[in-house]
């Protein structure tokens, strides 16, 4: 869609042309099962293992520490459930109050099964309360699971400090790095972290491919039984998706520094222009370190749903950290946890950019947003 202005890259990114080209042979002629012992199968196995190395190199890991999955959600839930299985009789999991629903849905289920779930609060910029984390760790804590970067605001947790606190108590740490991979420099070898979750489609790879970093000598029980992935995740591998993920990872490793510099400049210009042109606008988590592509802007007294609909009619794709239920729009749990004024929280939009975002697209959004905001304000759409 040539007339589409896409600012929803935290939901998914456009696959690189190189990714699509690398995947096609495995959807056509190179269709063998990588577990087969014949040469055809082993040639496909070689492609899977090359991709494993590419993903490992992106995060500074060893290829043997990478487990391929179907998604970021599966990677997250495999880490949580797989770790808990070996931590009995410990029955407490610690998370933050701003986790993605992939964690929230999982921990809600665990609570129904008798696991105690402790939520650690955040400050007004969405950053974790480290003192509370240290206080809530106990002899019953089986796992700490927090995000590296927030999907709604882009706020980056101080994972080095978190890891130090958790390691001192001998508790394994899982990091949801789905929004951080390919956007900032992350070297898992520098951190005492047990698990790191990833999703290919967040860094210009395909949907349906994810990975979990499992630190060597860390025990993990599979949630899908089978012989694949060293018996840590059963099921025939999605070879095309895995190959695409590998290519995307290699590309990210080479280009994320220059991409981040350019994208953050576009993001900052977008924020400055919108906030200077509308007295109703305020950036959420503005003082936090953030991934370079993400801004979350609240518009006082307006409703995010109305803003998004008018933007969509103009060909602009953005999103809101909120869910529409029975006709009423509720502020996202992230903004609520940050104690954002409800007047702003109800009207907060997320604009997330990518390496494909252009100056012209930023100019278009800068021009459109104030006019839409003024229109809704004049109509009293509050």
C-alpha cells in the first residue's frame, strides 16, 4: 500500500526483502524435514543451524544456547513454565506491573494453579522499583521475569542492576527482550541472566518464528514434548521462518547502530513537533531511557480510539495501549502502573518507527496529528 504511513512497528515490522528471498527456497524446493538423516534433510538441517548461529551472534550467545520457538509469546511462556518445573517446592514468581500480556496471561493461570505472583511497581517513567524488588525476593522465589524494554512506552529497564539484585539471591532471571532485540546493543554474555525471549517479526523477520536463549547448564523443562531442539521444544521446525529470522538477526547486528541513530532522530523530531503544536500533548516516560523507535504521547481530555480512527482514515497506522471493551476505552495497565493522569492516559497513542520510516512520513504525521487533535477538541470528543 503505497499511500500507507505505518507507525505501528512495535506490533510488527515489514520483513526485509533479503529475509523473504532467503525463505522462499524453503517454501518451494528445500522442503525436507531437518530431522531426516538423508542428505536432503541434512542440507536443510544445515540451514537451521546457520540461522541458530546468526541469532546467537546478535545477542552475544553460543549457538547451543538458542532454542527456536513459534513466537515471542511461546518463548516467554516456555521460560516461565520450563524454569518453574525445576524450582519446586518454590512457588513464587516475581514480575513487574508493566509486563506484556504474554506474561500477564501466563501468571494469571499460574495463580489459579497455586503459584504466588508478586508484581513489582514502577515509577512515573515506567522504570522498575529496585528497592521493592530486593525486598520481595525470598526463599520461595522460583523465578524473576521482567521485560528489557516496554512495548508501549519504549522505556528500558536497568537490566544490569536487576540481574545483580536477583543473582545475589540465587534466583534465575528471565528477560522479555522482544521489543529490545535489534534496537539496542544487548550482550547476554555480560549479564547473569538465565533466559531471554525473542520474536523475529519485531526486527524485520517473519511472523511465526521466535527464539529463547537458555544459558548453558540452565535446566529447562519443555512445554511441548518431542525430540527437536535438543528435546527442549518438540515439533518439526518452521525452517523457512527460522532461516528468515537468522537473516533478520544478521542484518540487525550489522545495521542497528546506524539505524538507531537515524530512527531516534526521527522519533525525537516527531515528539517535539507534535508537543510544540498542541498544548494538549505530553510524552509518557519522556525522562526514561527508551528504545530509539518508540514514543507514547498522551492528548489531554481526548480518547485514543477516536484519534486512531481518524488517523486510520487518513492512511496512518498507529496504536494505543488500551483495549476497547463494551464501548468504553480503558487506559492501559502500563500507563495506570505509571500513575499517568487519566486525562492523558485515555488519550495516549503509541507511534513506533522502523528502518523503513522516512522523513516524509514523519512530516505527514506531524501535519495530521495537530489538526485531528484540534478537530476532536473542538467537537468536545472527550
